[in-house]
């Protein structure tokens, strides 16, 4: 109903991402960024999809954008790790998740449920991080 409502566009993009419709997901994430400029959540979401869609140069530029943003405002390591994961940089993603664990951002509550971690779930280090979170069974 309100096309510039950033959270709705974010979740629309996440839905397209799960359906494998990367172009539609990216369009939704760009709409979020038009409404909420430099919102790290939207930037990370876009970077993840760019990476998983094989748009490596774009994803790398988005990762650099997140690092620049982190110099001016809080950017959760969870988001940075997502872009690394989208790029297939598993070791970098896991190292950044370790940083996130140390910093305790609230985003970590989604670690077991967020489908974007699908590619790392089988990795022993990912399992160790999840175990240290002590989620209830």
C-alpha cells in the first residue's frame, strides 16, 4: 500500500531472494535504499544477493561500502558476514561472525533461522558459533 515503506520493501526483497529472483530482490533492496539511504541492513541484504547472483564486483563494492559506513555509524558484523557469505568467502564470513559473537549485536538471534546462512550451516565453525549462542532447544 505504501511503496516507500522501507521494511516492507526489505521483506519483499528477502522473499524474492528466497524464490531465486535476484533481479527482483535487488530492485526491492534498491527501493529500500532510496527510502532509507545507507541503511546497513538494506546494504548488506543487497550485497548478499549480489554475491549469490555471481555479481562479484558489485558485491565487493557493496562490502567496501559497508566498511566505509562502519567508519561513520554502527554496522553490525552480522551484515558484513552476510556479504562475505554471499561472495562465497566462507572463512572471512566465519571470522566476521566470530567478531559479531564477541560484540553481541541483536542480529545474532537469527543465526539458526536466517536462510542466508544455508551455505555455512554444515561448516564446523558455524556449528560452534551457534552452540556458543546457547539457543534454547
